[in-house]
């Protein structure tokens, strides 16, 4: 009976998060962004500002956010601290979006957090699905007692629900064309939204970018008074496991390493030089250049990757051509 009650309550909590989601793909450029920002600020106040006491690593970008976030999370754990990880979307089950010390958040925690978030959203006149999801994650992290949290932006950065707190460091993955109906039709516009996570006095790091995006990031860093380290200055990493071997993934691994080394260098974390290397060897993030040999296919290699936009697919094709040159493929 107790299991059935929990299953029902958990299913209802997830429905409450997504009941007002727009799956039509017809969203347009941000509608009343300041009004939405202020409303979520009020919602966070209603919840007691969960996450305000946490140490944060904030990550934006078009492609590579999930990989970079997962690597940062594992590196932090290798340094001996308790860590929360917030990513989206999920691949198999909803609870993948919120992880505590490497484990999926419990159903009980989701139910408890959503009860508070639901009340808070009603108090401020409503919230978007991602605002509710972000709030649930922050409430879960606060309740769990983690010290560090890795936050992946949902869309853009400037107006994102994850952008309401000052992080210890921020990272920007590869910027490209995606969600153009919301973020803008030019690389400059899109980069401007991603650069919105750069904050005064917070070190910022970025992988190699197109020159147009670099100019935007540099301008944002200068305006904020933040130090920006670009791709060519990121640390060399290796050896890397096969799923991190493609150049685009190696750049993400270098970015994650730079982010964690940055907070360690400032005394916010135990400086363990070997921690990043251990994490790179041990971390896993499904469907990123992932090679399987399923018995149903008589052990024929099957490569899984979630590339879903033009720059990601281009990088995937190049990586396959390089890694599996001469191999017969379907």
C-alpha cells in the first residue's frame, strides 16, 4: 500500500511540473522576460532562497553542457565533497535530472520538494515547467546537505531559471544554432544569451568558439569585470576514454578540468591534482559517442549519440569518420 501511494504521489508531482508545458515548438523570442525573472525571484523568496548557501558551478552553451556538467560533478566527488547535479533533459527516467552524490534523487524527495514548489508557484501566480523543475532541484539539494551543485542551464542563460544565484565559476560550452525561435537567428544574438551567465568577479571559461561568439563573450566579460579564459588556454587533458576521445568531447573535458581547478586554486576545494584524471577515467554519460555491442544485433557494434542539431551532427559525423575510418557502417 505504501509503495502504491508513493508511486501515485510521485507521478502526480511530475505531472504538476509539466502540466503547462508547450510541446508545439512554437515558442517565440522571450515574452516579458523581466516579468518572468521577477516572478521566479519572488518564488525563490517564498521558498526561503534554497541554494543560496550552496557553492555552484554554472554551465551554459549549445552543445556539450551535459557532458561538461557530468564531468564536473564527478571531479568534485573525487575531491571528497558532496555534490548535486542538475541537468536536462532526461534520457531514461525523470529523476536523472536531479542527482545527489551520483545517485538519482529519490521519489520521496521529489514529492516533498514539489509540494513546497507547488504552493510557492500558486503564491506568485504560476511558474513555467523549467522554473518549477529548477526550484524542485534546489529544494532537494538543500535538503540533502550537499555542499556543491553543478547547474546546467535549460535554455540560453541570461533569463534562465538557473541564473538567479552567483556561482563560484561559470563555463560556456560550444555555441551554435539551436532554439533560434527563442534565442535569436544570429550567432551574435545566441552568444549574447549564453554570455548572460557571466557575472562580476566570477571567473569564466569557454571552449573554442567561432570568432563572432568570442567577441560577444569577451565584451560580456569586460562589462562584468570578469576574467575570461578561452579555449586555447584551457588545460591539456588525457588520456581519455573512448567516449571522450572525439575533439568536441575532449574540449568539454578540458573545460570541466579548468572549472574545477579554478575553484581549487582559490581554496574553495581540496586541491587534488589527480582527482580530475580519476574522474575523466571513471565518468559515464550515456548516449555520448557511446559504443554498445547488443546481443540482439549479434554483437555488431552500435554507436549511440544524442546529437540533435546541425553543429552537433557535424561534429558527430567528423568524429565517426576519424575514429572508425574504413569501417563498414549503416
